[in-house]
């Protein structure tokens, strides 16, 4: 598949719109799972750490499977993956309405819905990066606000649906709404070039499977042609003989060839299939080796290595507030009369503002996106340290808004990844980074819940979360410092298509 130059417009804006609504529909309920979390605590009577696994799996399993999601999008395209994932999200939500216990929710809501969301996220980000280059930061910021707007609306929507139809009815209705992802996915037209032919492929590792099937068939055709040519040569040799002798000789040759073919047909088929399987296994093994070789090349980039540590620690510490902030307010005995807007809704709307704002900033030439990302990490760590000191709704609402805005750095994370490894390796590198992000998402809320079950308060948990985020930010800052880059550039050169950030260069 040969891609045209990104048009930075045209059908790309349709991609932005449908990607926005795709993330809105798939991530609305998982990100606003804090509302459902309170209901599950009351219904199943399990501990906070055990119940928090449902929401953490829904938001983390898709990221954990990002390498697989990237392979699926690369192999089948964004449109088929989006349509298939729409069925997964809708089916998982509807199945969750019949959950008899918390373990059923781990599978239906955590794994099925989470994996569908991961596939959809990878599809929307990848196809948007293909359609935009100069305006990539703005485009990614716009589509990533879909999940934040979904969090804002679904937090209030799910609470209202629970009051009207109960928890089971809420999940059924939300699942039915997710079926609209199918319509959005059908509009994700791939950016392909129909004018220029694909580049010539010579290596075995670059040849698709279909070629081997054709090649084997071609071999048999060539063998048949050579047999016919041989027969034609023999025929020319006996042209000088009388006609009746030629006929007898030809008839004997035909009969003998038929008998030989009947005897050797099975052997030839076995040989052909064996050769095909050997070539296919060799190619698959070569692809596997190439994948790990490319992965090792990526980790030679110091910024990329620090980036995966930072995203892991950020998600361990930064994700729990969006899931547990409602329970934090309830544990602080805040009066319900002062509870004007759900804290999760505040996080959602400010995340949308943050994604859009940071996405626009990333397009300015004078802004170094890596340092911008590091700044958001350090500020997030400070805000997490301040949560234990918030004892009123107003202070919790302010901290929720700050954390929501800073969590908007998700919009510039693909931008940072692209600038670090190049557009050619975006899918591969992004899949690896999202795996560690999913690991952090999966571990963060249960760890905070376990801290509460152990100490019966959230203070220690959020001190731990703030420390994790600050540590990741400082490590990434250290890797990006110009003196560190100078030392590493003397000792080793970066592989092709990769480079590290420098202070003098604007990302």
C-alpha cells in the first residue's frame, strides 16, 4: 500500500469528525466508570481495590494490547477494525448488564469493552496521522477531545439513567448508543494512492502470502509448459517419419505421460505444499525477527526509552483520580447540597479543553512538544500531592479541573512519539508505548484502592501517585537535556529514521 502525501484537509476533516464521535461513543462509559464504580460497590459488596479492577481493566486492557491493535490496523486497515470493534464495545456493555458478580464484569466490561476501545483508539489515531502533517497537532487534539466530552456527558447521563432505569438498564442503553460506532467506522476511507504503483519488493520478508500461492501455481504452470515444449521438440524430431509411425509414437508418449502423471500427482502435490509451507514459515519467522530488531532499534533512542518509563508512571499515578474522585468526595463527608456538578464531569470537560489547547500549542514552531509534555507531568504530580489537603467540594472541584486539563497531554503524546521515531515507525512505537500506558492504567486504581483498604484513607495513596508522576517527569526531562544528548551522540549514533530532541530544535 502506497500512501499519498497527507492532504492536511479535504476528507481528512471528515476523518476528524468521525474519529471524534468514535472516541466519544467508545470511551464515554469507561472513562466515566466512576459513577458505575459506586453502584458496583453497593451491589456486590466487594473491597475498593477489587472493584476498581473493573474500571482499570476497561481503560488499560486496550492499551496493554496496543501492539496487537497496531498489527490489526496495519494488516486490515482502520475501517474494518473500527466496525468490528464497535460490535465489541456494544456487546460488552450489554453483557455487563447481566453480570451476576464482579468476576463476570472483569471479562465483559473490563476485557471485551477495553479491548474494543483499544482497537478504536489505535485506528483513529493512525488514520488521522496519515491524513495530516502540518496540522497534525490540531487534528489529534480535536479527535482526542471526543473521549473527554464523552466523559463529561456520560458521567451525568449514566447517573440519570441509573436513577430512571437502574444499573442494568443504564448499561443496556449505553451499549445501544455504542452501535453508532459502526456508522463512524464506515466513513474511515483509507488514504491510498491509485496513481503510482507500489514499490518493487525483492526480499522474501516483503512479499505477501498471496504471492507464494501464486508462485507455487506459477511453478506448476512453468513445469507444464516445459513438458509441452519437450513434447513439441520430440515431435519435431520424428517429423521425418511416416504418418502412421508418428501417430503410434505420439499415442504411446501420451499414454506413458498420463500413467506417469497419475502415479506422481500425489508426490508432486506433497512436494509443492511442503515447499509452500517452508517458504511461509521462513517468511513469518523473518517478520518476527524483524519486529524485535526494530523494537531494539527504537530503545536505542534515549528519549524513547525514557518516554515509556514516564508514560507507565504517569498512568499509575495520574489515572486513579478520574475513576475514584467521586469516592474521594464521599469519603471526605462532603455535603450533597454543595455537590453541584459531578467531579468526573469537571475532569472530563477540562480534559477536552486541555487536549484542544495543548494540541494547538504543539503546532507552533517555537514550542518544543517534549518539554511541554514534561511540564504537564510535573504539574500533575504537584496537583496529586495537593488532593489530601482538599476537604471541601470547591477545592476538590478546582483540583479536578487542573488534573483534567493536564491529562489533556494525551493529545500531544502521539505528536511527541511521531517526532521521536518518525511517521514510518509511529504504529510500531506507539503500540509499544501504549502497552506500558495500559499497564499503568490497569495497576493504578487497584493500588489506590488497596491503599484505602489498608489505611482507611486516601492520603497515602495520592502521595504515592504524585511521587510516581514526578519521577517519570524528571526521568524524561533528564533524557531530553542537551548535555545528555551531547554525551550520547559522541558515544553512539541513532539509527536511521530516529532522532532525539534538542533544546535548539523546535518540535
